[in-house]
C-alpha cells in the first residue's frame, strides 16, 4: 500500500481590493510625456515663443 503524496504548499492568493480605482491617479492623468514643456518662471520671451508655436494656423 502506498501513502498519499504530500501536497505542495500553495502560493497565497492576491488580496481583493474594494476601493474606488478612480480615486487614484493614473499615469494618464499627468502631462508628463504628452509634449508639455517645463514651466517658465515668468520668462516673457519663453511665454511668447510658446504662444507663437502653439497658435493655430488660422490665427496667423
């Protein structure tokens, strides 16, 4: 008669999280990587340059 094999220990199950996922900030909620320029610290020339770069063509 053979003995039953010993069961291997199971990995713990991941915990269920019941919080609201919309309360957390995702990577899409930031402007990083979307072409945003670093903030200019009151530099009027940089502000004008950005304004002229981003002006739509029908405003020329």
